[in-house]
């Protein structure tokens, strides 16, 4: 049978399509069914990945700064305006509780306080006369003290009823009892040449104290508030001839 030209073209196109499908099948068959002649590395590899680790972070710490309590700045000078180092301060409240301070090389100290009201101020130094100020209001925030220097006079504070005199060995215990009697005990020291203890004394009048080394000073008790004493002493060995 003789094929017409259009029919021949159709048959040729069909045959060409069949060959194209066969070639495509041969190309993808290894991927579908595997082939010993083709490397498995051509196939995509799936790798299991561990989930990300979640790290708990602590919240930042909050630092709370407490408000500073009220305080009083104290400056202690001598007559020439020089700072006095190692001066002792006692602020005594109306209820007889007290606060302590000591000056540095700049003559300054800062004493915080919480008790309301007025204070009595004791100030002492072993090379200066005793200082006292009544009815000090700490809310002013500042106190200037000027100490007087005498060549043979010093002072000290007994915060809790008893204490020692600088450069003197032994211990003194002055007492003001509930009947307002004043008397003095001394440990390993002689009072007024060896009087039997306790020895009566009066405020601001000298009492002779001698230690075991034979050193003698004249001690005066300037003031007492509660159990706190302001003391002044005169070193007989430093008197000018």
C-alpha cells in the first residue's frame, strides 16, 4: 500500500516519539530502581541533625543601694588651724547612748546617727585639753571643734565608766551612783598617795594617781553623762621648771 505524504509524516513522528521515551526511561531507570554500574553517591543523602540546645540564662542581678543614714561631718583643729589627728569624739544622746569617732590625719571624721534630738559632745586628745559642747544638733551636718594645747595637759574619754590614762599603767573606774555620790577605784595604781579605795572625789578637782612605775599624774573628771566620762590629766613630769 502506498503511503501518502501526510500519513508518512505522522508515522515518522510517532516512531521518533517512541525512541525519545525509550531514551528518557534509560536515563532515569538507575535512580528509580538502582544500578550496580552507577555510584550510590548520586542519590541525595539525608543527614539527621540534632535539635538546637536551649540554654537557660539567669536574669541580670539588680543591685539595690541603701540610702545612707544621716551623718555629721566633724573637723578638729588646733589654735593655729592645723588638723588634729587621733582625736576621740563621743556624741551622747539624751537617753545616754553614744556614738564614737576618731579623726584621721586630715582632722576629719564622719559619724552616722539615727537617734533624734540633741547630743552632748565630748572630744579628747592625749596632747590637748578636754572639750565639751552641749545641745549639739547633728542635723546641721557639720561640727567644727578647736582644741587648746597645753604642754603638760592631755585628755581622754571613758565611754563605759572605766578606762586608762595615756602613758600611765593601770585602770581607773570612776563611779557616780544612784545617790549622786562620786568615788573612784583604781587597778594597780595608788590614789592620793595610797588612800583606801574607793576614794571620794569631786568633779573638776584633781586626784593624784601614781602607777607601779612611780609615774604620777593629776586627774580631773570634767563631766559624766550616763556611764561616759570626759577626763583631763596633767602630767607632772612635763611641767615647765
